[in-house]
DNA sequence: TCTGGGGTCCTAGGACCC
DNA sequence: TCTGGGGTCCTAGGACCC
């Protein structure tokens, strides 16, 4: 048995945890640089606010309806995510954190003990709510795709109250027939359109297709999805938990960047983020892409992207920073208003297979990164960083509606006033 | 005044080579 | 005069997710 647990409108709910004054108001959270709307709380959802619309286009509408707007407070969300995952971790023997607000649970030893999954789901929900203040939905299913579907039902369909279980033919049919085909994990708007053209409108109708035929018409991915909807596991647990094959860090600037020093320091910061993520999953990058671009919305679009190959695969931030230095002059172009930039590690291999470098002089390099990670984990990201990250700080994000860092900064600790 | 997210995986098609 | 194959690597862009 699998379960998928995720938070209801995570960013928006996180904003409400330490701010009771907005708890019963419509709240939306914006993406980086206050660009688009990325989270809409259930109260705001009733106003039919479109997700991922540019903020400036719906600003008036939000004001008219007294919607509370918040910038992304990633520090707060990351910390609340940790807390939430720590609680969830108690409830299964195998836990995989899939994204900042979603995690898969697998029950092997537990299966014999638990006879009422719905009740168990409510126990998880209550524990997370009590200990973090975050509302979550819990979906159980015999495959990861069915657990995803049940989770959708738990949060979106009436009569489930936050927990849904697919563990027999009856429950499977009851949920899948009420689910739009585009709400199936892996079926997006594009595939959805084609499927609907073929008369396949619900998840149930998709499940009734011949998997082999789906493979011919679309891809192995759709074939797998059909099988999984029928309770046939195609994604092994190891596959679900697989390491990333590519790791990117990209960001748009709060203000356009026109000078090479600022661009370089931004790229080194991305190198640091990619390096940490590589080390987290014990991977090394053989090659990285380094890119910078102007805005695609402007008349003259400029984009330059370069491949950089390391003689020895690495996850060392300082080595990647050196790569940035090497190529920055080829990427930078004068009189260009840079809008975003980033770094992606695209060819990864496992640390286990690391070739010893015959000419290496600094044997302690990996330990230096270990030390850096440990300090940043303890005292916050950015406590220790590469010198060239700090060359300038002018490219910071635009975050006009930022809430306090309630849980990660002494100065931001919430105060309760008693009269 | 001007403003438009971030991440991962996959594939079609072009460039280049022999 | 006109026509002919197959592999690798790279890039851009599509598709999906939240």
C-alpha cells in the first residue's frame, strides 16, 4: 500500500500558520520577483483566481476582493516543510519526500496491522495539523498513481474530508469516474486535449484503455499510467525514489542586470545551489550548462548558453565557480538587459564511481564542502559562501509582500500580546 | 513606469563526421 | 547529371508538475 500526503495550497497555508489575522481571509502567494500567482488558499479559490497568471494582470481584481497577497517566503516554507515531513515520517516505514509539500509513504510491515486506512489517514492529518498548523490531504492507493488519484479525491471531491482510499474495485471506480482525465498524474493539458478528442474524458475511461494501444498512440509513460490506474505497479519504489538526472538552478532578476560583475555573482550563487543539491543526492556532474538571457517578452531576445565539461566530475561549488569565471566573458554581452540566468548539471554520475584524480593536490576538498554544508544547515543557507557570490547584491529578488521569517530568524519570532 | 516562475525529463531535428 | 547512409552530439523546445 502507498500513500501520498501533501499540503493544501502549501505556500498559502504556510502564510496562515503564524498570522491568525489572515486565517479566514482569501490569501494568494506570488512566485519569485512577485511575478505570478502560484498558490491560492481554498477561500481565495472561490473567487476563481487563475493560477500562474502574471500578478500585474490580476492586481486590480485581487484588490477589489480584498485578497491578501504575499511574496514567496521560501525560508519559512522550507522550515515548515521540514517540520511537516518529520511528523509524517513517524507514520510509515518508508518515506520519500517528493517535493517541498508532497511525500510518498510506503507501507510494508504496517499493512498487516492497519485495517482501517481511512482512519489511519485521519490520524496523520490530525497529527500534522496539531504539530505544524498545516492542513494536509492523504490519499491511499495500491500503486503510486492510484495514491495520487486518491489524494486528489481527498482534497477536491466532496464526501472525503481530506482522506481517500483506493484499495478495492468499488473505491477505485468511485473515484476514477469522478476525476477529469487531466487530473491524472502525468496527463497534462496537451495530452488531455487529444484524449478528450478520442472520447476519453475521465480517469476511469483512461483506465479502461488497452495499455499497449496507448503506448503506440502516445508513449510508454501513458502506457504505464494506464496500468497503474488498474492497480498494476509499474513504477517500482526505487524508480519513484530515483535520483535526479538533471539539476537546475535558474532565477529571474528583480531588476534587469547589465553589468558583468553582477551577472557573475548570480551565476556563482546558482553554482552553489546546484553543488549543494548534487552533494545531497551523492552525485557528481560531468558537465554543466551555464546560461543567461534577456527577457523573451522584449523585442531583442538574447540568450547564450554554454556547455562546460569537467576533466573530473565534481560537486564542488568552488570548482563550478571557477567554470563560471572561465566562461563569463563569452556569455556576457554589452548593452543587454539580462532578465534571467542559471546553471544546470546535466550529466550526472554517482559519487561511488568517482575516479581518483591522479594529479589532485587538495585531498580535503570534499571535506571542505561537507563542512560548508554542515554549517549552512545549522545556521542557514548563505552563512558560508563562495567569495564571488558576494561581489554585488543588487540582483536580489523583488519581494514587496514578504512575511517575517517566523521560524528561522531571532528577530522575526512571533510575539503574542496579552492584555 | 513597468511588470510575465522554477524544475525535470524527453525528443525532434540540425550539424557534423566518416 | 543526379543520387546515396548512418552515427553522435548538441540545441531548442515541448510536455509535465507544482
